[in-house]
C-alpha cells in the first residue's frame, strides 16, 4: 500500500516498527556467535549499574508521583527531595519486611523439605501400597506401577536434592552483585531528581535530529510505551502480591504445609500470563503431595478457586484496559516472546506486543481514513 509520508508521524512509526523487528532478528542471529556474545556480555556488565538504576527509577517513579501529587502538595520548596526521600524509605521498609519475614521463612521451608524427603517418601510409599491393597490389583500390574512410581520418586528426589545448593548459590550471587545494586541505587536517585531534565534532553535531541512532525511522533511513541509498560508492570506486580497473599492465607487456614514457600512460588509465577498458574501450581502440588497426598488435592482445588477469582475479578480490575489486547493476542505474544527470550520474554512479551500492535493499528486507521472508510473493526464483520 502507498503511505503518505508527510502525514502525522507515519514515517517514524513505520521506521520504529521495522527497527524493532530487525533488531530482534539480528540479536538472535548474532547471539549464536561466541565473540559477539563475549563482547556483549562485557558491555552488559559495564552498563549493569545504569540498567539497574534505570529500572529502579522507573519502578519507584509511581511512588514518587504519589507523594508529590497526593501527600506533599502544599510544599513549595524541596518537594522533589522530600518525596524522593519518602519514596526510598517506603521501598527500604518493604525490602526489610521481606528480608525479616519472607526470606527466613523460605529458607527454613526449603531446608525442612529437603531434610524430610526420606520420611515423605516412606509415607508416600505406604499410602500407595494401601491404595493397591484396596484395589486388589494383580501382582504384575502392581509391580509395573511400583516401578513407575519409584522412577518418579527418584527423579523428584534428585531434583529436590539440588534445590538447597541452587538456593544458596543464588543468595551468594545476589551478595556478589551488591556493588552493582549500590551503584544502581545511586544512579536511580540522580535519574529521579532530574527526570524532567533527562526527559527534556531526549526531546531536544529528537527535535535536533528529526523534523518537527517526526520528533513529535517519537515523543508520542515514548509516552505510549511508558503508559503501556508502566500500567502493565505495576498491575501484574500488584496482582501477583494479592494472589500470593491469598494462597498463603488460604493454605494456613486449611493447614496445608509450606504455606509461605508455596504462596511465594504461586505469586511469582502469576506474573506470567496463562502459563504462570500452572508453572507455580504443579511443582507446589508435588511438594504438598509428598507430605500429604490428600491435602495436595485440596491444594489443587484451592488454587483453582483462587485463579478463578483472580481471572474474573482481581486481574481485570487491576489491569483494566492497560494493554488493550484480546486473550488471543495475549496468548500469542506470550508463546512467541517466550520461545525467543524465555521467562523474561513471557513476562514482557505482552506489553511489547501491545505497543507494536498499537503502532500497526494506528497505521491501519490512518490509511482507512485516507480512503474515507470506517475505522471500527465491527464495520468489517459479516
């Protein structure tokens, strides 16, 4: 189709879409080259404090805006500094709460489960033998089932045996990254203190390089990306916190073991659309099954109820229209970006695809208006 390049920001929108798609393809191609991977890893390591700082600043910015717009509105002087101080105090208090309450509970739960694996295995074997006795299975069938169950138990036991070293290794890795975290913390303060200046610098650069209409188009794209990513990431984090808390509290009420550990796993996995509940629920159910098979069934029922409540009431209320994607496109973007970039792609694929799709939709609507045709999708449904 023929685009009128002098209309609005069609040119920059098309260029942005092409550059993003080609960049994804190029990075995936070059990533297989060892020398490129090494150079990229070195560059990534150097830039890590700035990446962490930008991420922290972006995440804390909505807390900063809350303090500036809702709490310290009457302050005329030093409003930004006071709001930044309270924003970081809020974040530090939350982190301290997690360190004091959640981390010891998680560590204790993991170590306790690893130590109790032999006992759980014996109890599970006795439970299964009792079922076989009641079913009165033939010796051959019972032998085959025992073999399959033994293989499953050995596989899972080996997996559980590796949890503690991996968990401790992760803690050591976090400790060794303390320098980057500290530098990122400092960078985030500078970014938040002068965020308008940095934003103005980007606008100034856009107007310097591009024509005025194209520069305005780039700024609109940045604002759209910020709106989509900001709302989506804040929404899924709040939703994950609520689901994790609901799971933990419900398990404590029904006296299902390892409530804190499993609530944490379910909450974290809930950040992944569609597949997250299964990713978190299946290993959690296996953990409970080793301790008490009957309670494992209750746990699955509990998770099913919580996910229904979350999918029909909580998530739509929190996320609202932040991404503007139908369930099909959410599934599509999760699968595609997940296959390309793994777990991070599954989490970030939805807002990235929503941003790209919004650009394509604008181009389609612009072309239809040029042809004096209706832009509503309903008008083309037979």
